[in-house]
């Protein structure tokens, strides 16, 4: 039986690269993908740190692209040899919520590499991975566009996530404020610029992150130096931002984020929350008529086409955020670096 | 100097009907309206009970219709003799937020009869009232339609408010759940039926209110008898409601309301809240991706045309909610009845 | 080998009911449907009359419902025993145009019973029919709603077609004018009422059709008696209709239809046209800024859920249009009656 | 009585710069504007050439910006000293069509400098001009943005017109094809780039225009060298463009434009047509389900905010199209040059 290398989360904080059986049998709608690039995502830190409890020995990873090497029955759009990026979210395409065009809320939604709760799909930090519902969750890489593989890679998760957080609430000319300049926040800021924002305000404490945001044309605010609410009011004739994105994911960021929109403005929360309840400024939310949009939405398959097109057109360049390129064999070290915030974004090469 | 009768809130809990000067001078864009019908609104109970603090001696009332008797300079759409209903919300029509089509969030928004904070407009529980920005906030009563004056009256506030709470989040065929069957909740339920809901679920504890909701075709749930969450899940293949309306306005209702939408569904909150902060089920809100829509929106001028048309077409019949018709001279008694919840909706006749 | 009865178009004007092999082998995504009701559609008259040229011996019919008796591999939503209605349009669910939510324009679109050009699918005027992409094009019949099988039947074609023609252009309170009160026109009129039109104007020359439209609450105009343009202007303060539907399908109707919308209004053309070019009132189209919407759109799968829900809610009753119920064995006679306009809508019973 | 210089169209082909009375009395809602820059627009060639017949001695010009020197009663947003650009279209802000957010179709619409038919407003090619409904049709120039006066100038007409032609039909990532690279076509192409098009195809015969379009990132096609239909199909996997803009304005361009959209795609026609009827490819229009959008729409006031914001953000640079800057005293010569197509866009300076 053929084997391959795969990243396995043995248990919390313990990453191994192991020899596992190479998948061979393909079911209806499935393709076999030879993974060429895979990234570590902030969401992977949930299982890594034990905050999100998985079974032992889960093959993880949900940001990846590569070349299709085999095609199961009932696949229509793809052939062996096609190079594709894959949505981390796999939807069914025909349930009530898919028909409402909300694939991230699909009643049978699956996510790669997150264990039994999310459909028991093996992850993509491996030499090969089986992709179910390939017609729905794969997209061919654009030919002849401005993007590189390292750009297109992120369309399967953080790029589409950051993009949706803006796109679902946005009109051209709007002022957009982003709380938190991690990878998703930077993708949101980049998207706001690409879609025609009047101005994009990025709020974070880390100098390099702010510098990166500035390179996209954003105005940056370090809350240790300037009150973000004042800064946003100052930039908007004392109205507040049209669209606010909380890409930080903790209670104080959320409370700040609720104070930034103008009356009738929107708040979008791509950041991940696990708190059951929170004390929220309901008076301000209600009085201002703040709209909560695209929070926890995860409609990746819906926004892959647009983000691929915008990368191809040279408007989005997520590869800029990559800080480390490492062999997959060093996955344990890579996870450690990422967990300790010594890396913005790490790409693993499964062939090394 | 000519005088007239007007309802005056002397201070909390003290209503008087007094002889006051009849308005005579009209500024640019203003009309003088001879009031023919005026209603007491739930919002009036804020000042009445002192919960919303006003100055002393405020002329109150913001639901009214009548005949224009005089027209100031710069009014284009109306002539003396026109019969109109008036939006309780007066917007400017040209600020940033009006241009975003959110008149309820107008940067110079005024509301009749709510004192200095809301623009110091005398209220409409009077024989005459001056209406500013008449071209924007008045609408002629439809001719030859199915509605009566008592139906059209509510378009200036509760009918448009209940309507927006559904309309802003709704697709035909949706299941709509309404928490609280007071006047706004009943208007929301009625709107959901008129716009083509698959089913409308109304949740309240008061038997007559539920009976009224049933007469519009709603399915009713008394939470003392049935768990509303179970009831809604049961009616929707265990998904939850597409659109939920909180028309109740207290913390426990809001917490219930957040549990009723399906994944990716919407919550709309026309009910009035004064709490500064609330403990909210953020985990469920985020995980389900609940969208908060039209909460505290008050875009009355935007929805008057549609509600007038639907009344004229026989699809909305808000006059059914009227429980009492009284002379304006008995306003003090009327307020007492309404405050003590002995009346669903009271109409005052300014000529008696 | 098992056999069954099926309606076969031998050649133009020649309908036979023949003994043919009963389908047995099911491919990926396919179900076998025991047809319980099937209708003759205006579109069937194209092949019948030879206007739309097909191969000889095509099994026709594309409006049908029944019970699933067998399920192929890769079908997720359905089991044997499920009662479903089937979209006449079968889309792939994943091409560029399906992803743009325009299934009627799917790059691999197929239609039942219209020969090789439309994917070579056997028609549904038969005892059994194979349904491909069943998860996308079948919908379970609602349980416990107000509709009957004869209502739900039409959701697979004319009901969804008439509905889309209004829905895609409509706001509640609009005035809708429908040119042509054949089955699609009546479905459009019924939809406008269900969605909350202010008024619906139906234009036709046939008295019974107008009577039927009146029974839905429409205002009717016979162009032999009243100028339709005058009538519509008269009903709309000299503006014109907000939404106009051309459900007639000939050049003079189209020219009339272009004269009915208000400035900035919409024209929707569900009627079928085969003319290559037409002389059109471009001056009026351009100056008025008429929007052409949902013309030839055929997005049936997108609108089945909403129409099923509205039938279940008692808002749409297309079965009212049925004029004849006949055994399928009399299909030749049924086609003759329908072609000679002696029937509004004919239902065939495949078991007789 | 004070006098001023103004451009007067004496009769067809005869332009004079004359001493006329300076406006002094301001009505309700009016401001007096000291014009600082004004442009000649393609639309001005209608009256100039006599194709659009005006009265004699009309003061023309409808693209201008300047400083407010006096403010009439009932103006809320502006003070003397404010620098503003003015919409060529003046709407009322409260009629049925304004309330439908279609100001270009306002029932009392006026346009500067186009004679009695369009409200008898004196034109802006003058030292001073009265602007009615100033709160609705003026916008302050953004402070501190990337644009210059010469950029903002065009927001009052061609920039907003070209922008709307794309914006009203567009989704990010779309392929946009523009027929005709005159000023409006170039504004449309620029807008498509700014809003996030995948690719923009510009079709024209004039080499410099194509070169200009290329400088915005467009792909250009000269129909004398390449079949535009083939070119567009080639760039879109044989689908056709998502959005097509006809900015040319003659029958053959329109027929080409109708052949370029994909199935379910859109055609927008900002170009001006005066033909009463045209022979159109209705078969293709219907079968493809082409949507006609924003044709002859002229909703300038609706799109000024967005275009101003995008200029301020450095995303739109219409000033690039200016080929000539001349003193207003040479208006006759300027009109001749523009009419003979020796100039792309001419700016007149009223102070010289």
C-alpha cells in the first residue's frame, strides 16, 4: 500500500509528521489532490492549544492548493492535471441554506482537518488529500493573471473570510475600520481598498502589522497612542465608520468595535469567538441601529470567484503577509513559531 | 390671537388639555395641519411615566392625520385642502445619512412631541400642528383604496415601524417569528402575512392579543404553555425562523429572540430599549451568524409609500387594533387606561 | 424487460401514446420518478406545431410531479417514497452561471422532453421518468399546507416562470401590468397580488381569461374597448406601471409592453420569442430608462422554494387555471384541444 | 445693475460670450455660485448642432464647479464660501420617482443650460450661476483627498454617468466591455477598474483614446483589426462579458453592444440616442436573457458621493481626459474644436 507524509495533531501541543496510507479509493464527487502548498491558519491554533477539543491523531490543515491527480465518479468540472485551490468549507450545494446562498451555514457543512464535529475530513497539511464535493469547493487557478500560487492559496480561507467581512456590508466610497491587523484583518483591509473604500482605518498595537496595513494604503491607529473612537470620528466628520470589521476576537475588541460604526452602520465579525455570553453595549447598538453582518459567516465558496478574480487583476496580494516558508517536515517547529506569534503567516511545502 | 386645544404633558403622569395659541406663521417648507385623528403610542409612555425625561409642559403626540389648511413658502407637493398622514420622524432629506436612504438616522432628525432633544416640535395631539419639511414627511391619503382614515393614521409610526422590521430582512416564503403581540408586534405580523410569509409565529402571554394575531393568519404560542424555541424549530424542520422580530423590549424577550433564528437568519428589534448594556448570548449569535437588521431604525419616511399602498390594496388593516375611540378632552383618562394596559390602541378626536 | 406508456411526438402534429422500455439503470445523481400528474405546457406547442424543430420520436412533457421509486448513487436529499415536483430546467449547480445564481442560464442546461438540443432528456408525460441532478431540481411537496398536488405541479414551470417575471423587478406597493392572460400571464398576475402589489392590471381580449384574472383581484383591460396605455396611466397618476410583464409573445404585444412602464420602470418578458430581429421603440426605451429584467430567464430552480411556500401559505392557487383533466391515453386529443385554444390548461393522468 | 460674462448659444452653430445681468435675487433653496471651472460636454453638441432644438439665446453649460457667494432662504447644508460641484441634473427630492431613489427620472427634473424643456435654468458657462435645490444637487469638494478641482468637476455629469453605467450592473470580479472610448466611455472604464473588475475591454477606432484606456489598465480592441465579439469571448472562456456599456450612441454600436454580454449579462447605455425606433436583435436579447440596466438613467445626484469619494481616494482620475484649457472668452473657438473632434475634453476658465 502506498504511503505519504501528513501532519498529525497527536494531542494538544503535539504535532508530528507521520507516514500514513495514501488515499486511493475515490467516492462520488471526490478528487485526489497532490498538495503543493499549505498554510497554517489561526483557526488551527484552536485544536493545537486544546481550546477546541478534537479527537487524538487528527490530520490537520485546511488552507491548501495543488494539482488534481485522480477524479472520482460524478465530478464534472475537473480533470487530472487541473491546478486548483480548495475551500476549507465544504458545503452540500442543495440544502435549504445552500439554496439561500449561505454555504457557510450548510446543514451538512464540513471543514478539513477539524475532526469528527466538522465531518471527519483529513486535513490538507499532507502530500495528498481527498476533496469531497469537488465541483463546489475547488476553483481552477486563473491563467495569465497578476497573482502567484502563494496569493491564490489564501482564497480557500482567510482571503475569502476577510473579503466577505467587508463585501457583505459595503458600498463604494465607504469608510471602513478594521480592529485587529492579523492575517484576516489585513485581508479585510486589503479588500476594502480593492473594492473602492474612501479610507480604511486599521487598529492594532503591533508596529509591523500597522506598517503592513499602511503599505495597502490604510490609515493606522495604535490604541496605546490614540483613542480609536476619536480617530474614526475625526476622519468621518464625527459620523463614525460605515463598516467596521472585528478581526481581533476578544471581548474588549468587540466592545470597541461596537463603538466605531456610524448610526445605521455595519459591524462584521470574522474573528472567532468561543465565549457563551458577553456583556455588550446594547444601548448603543440599538440606538445607533447598528447592523450585524457576516459575523461567523464562513461563506468561502461564495466568495472564491471574486477574490480569485481580484488577485488575478492585481487588486489583492495576500502573499505579502507570508513571513515564513518551511518544509512540511518541520511542521512541529512551524506550529510553535506561529503559536508564539513569531510568524505572521507560515507556508509549508509538503514535498520537503 | 387665535387659540386651540392641545394635550400637554405638564410633568410625569400629569396630562392636561389646555388652551394654547394656534400656530399662525409658517416657515419655509412648513404646512399647518388641522388634526382629525391622533393616537396614543407606546413611545408616549416613556415621557408619561418619566422614564424618558422631558422638559415640563411639552405638547405631545406623534401619530396623527388631518387636512392641510395653510402652506408655507417652498412647499411643492401640497396645497391647502389636501388630506395627509404625517411621519412621526422628520428628516432633512440631504445629509449623509438621508442620502444613504436611512432617514431615521438623519443627522438632524426630529420627532413630534418629544421635547428639545428631538427638535422641539409641538406634538400632534392638538387641534392644529405645524409640520416642517412637509414635502418629505407628509403623504396624501390614497383615494379609492380599501383603507379607512383609521388605517392610514398608523402609517406615520407603528405600521411603518412594524413593517420595516420585517421588510428589511425578508424574502417571500420565509418563516417569521414575532416576540410580543403589542401594536408594533401585530403590525409586524400583519406585514409578514402581506409580504408573502410561509408562516408567521406570534409569541405572547395575553390571550386577546394572540387571538388578534390568529385573525391575521398567524400561528400563536403562549410561552407559559409551549416552549417558543421548540415551537419554531418544530415548524421549520428544526432550522429556526428566517426572520425574528423582537417587539417586546425587555431583556428576557431579547434573549429569547436571539435563540429563534436559523443559522444565517435575521433578528430585527423595533422594540425600544433604554438599557445601557445587556448580557447577550454572543456564542450563539456568532456561531449561527445571526444578522441584526432594522433594529432601532425608525426609517418611517422610507416605508410610508409601501404601507399606504398595501393598506389601499386591502393587505394591511391596522385599524383592527383600535380598542378605544375617545374625545381629546378626555386625554388624561385615555393615557391612564393605556398606561395600565387596559387598552390596545386609543384614538383621540381633537374636535371633541 | 419492463415497459411503460409514454407520450411520443412522432413528428409535427402527430402525438402517440406508446409502449416503451421502462427506465431501470440510474446514473450518479439520478432518481426514477413514478409520474402521478403531468401537464401540457404552451412550450410543448413549439415542437407540436413544428415551429421548434425536434428529432422524430421524442418523448415529450416537462411539467410533472410524482413519487420517487428508486434512487441512484450520489443522491443526498431524497429517498424512495418521497413525493416531489421537478423543475423543467435541469442545471449543473457549479458552472460560472450557476454560481452567479442564474440556473436558467447554466452552461450545461437541460430541459425535459425537448430533444437533443436541450440535453436529450426523456419527457415526463410518461408513467416513469429519470430525473438527473435530482438534489438540485426536485423539491418535496410541502406537508400540511393549503396547496393540492395540482397546485404544486405548476411550480416546475409556469408558476415559477410567471413568479420570476414579477419577483425579479418588484417592490411591495408597486403597480404591475400584465400583457396576455394565458397561463403564464395569470401566474404573473397571481404572483403580483401575493407579493403585495398596489394594483395589478391584466390586458387581454379573451373574456374568460379576464374573468379569471379578476377573481385574483386584478383590474382588467380589453384593448378592443379601452386603450391599455391610457388605462395604466389613469391608474397611476399618469406615471405608468412600475413593472410590466409581457406574457403574450408577439411583436405587437411587445411594442405595447414597452409603452406601459413608468420612467425608470421595468419590463419582464417570460413570453417565448423566436423572431431574430424586431423593430423596437428604442427612443422611448432609452428616454424612459426602461429596465429589461428576467426576460427569457427560466431560473425555475431558484424560485421553486418561494412558490411552493406561497402555495402552501394559500397565497398562490395555480390549479384554478386547469380546464381539463384527461387520461394520458388521450394525449393526442388533449394536444389538439390545447393547440386550438379550446383549453386553458390540461392535466394528464399517466395511470389511465 | 451688475453684469457678468456668459456663454450664449444664439442659434445653431453660433456661440457668443455676452455681457448679461448678474443674478441677484435668490429664491427658496437657491445659491449663487461663482463659477471657477466649467467644461464642454458631448451633450452640449446637441443644441450646438441643432439636433436638439432649443430656443434662441440660451445660456448653456452644465458641468461646472465654484464657490458659493450667496445663499437663499431654506438652504441648510451650505454657506457662502463653500466650494462645491453641481449636478447637471436637478431633482425635486420628494416626488414618487425621487422617493424610488431615481433622481434622474424625477417628475420635475431640470438640467442646466438646455432651455425651456429642461426647466429653463441658465447654464454654468458663465461667471455666476443660480443653483436651485442646492441641498440636493451640490456637494462640497472633499478636503485633503487625492483629487484636484479638475477631477471633481466631472462628478456633476460625465464621471457620475460613466460610473452609474457600470455600478448599477456590476459585481466585483466581473469582466466589463465598453463600446466607445469618448469621455463617458473612458469614465465607465475607469470606474470598472476602480470597483474591482477582473478585466475591462474597451472598443474604439481612435488610437489615442485606446491608448488612454490602456493607461487605466484596460484591454483595447480596434474593430478594424479584431472582431470585438471574438475578443470578448476569447477573454471570458467563451461566455461573453458580465457587463457591457454602450458609450457610443449609434445604431451599429448598439447592435454590437447587444452581442457582447454573456447569457444573463447586462447592457447599460449611457450614450444618448434620439432615434425613435431601431431594428434590434431581439432573438439574442431574449434568448440570452440580457438585462438592460441604467440606460438613459442620469441619476447623477445618487452617484456624486461615491465618485467624489473614489476621486479623493485616488481611484478615479477623470482630469486625465482634459485635452484643452481655454479662457471662456474663446468659447466659440472651443465649441468648434470640440464639435470637430479635435479635442477630447475642454475646460473653460470664466475669469479670462
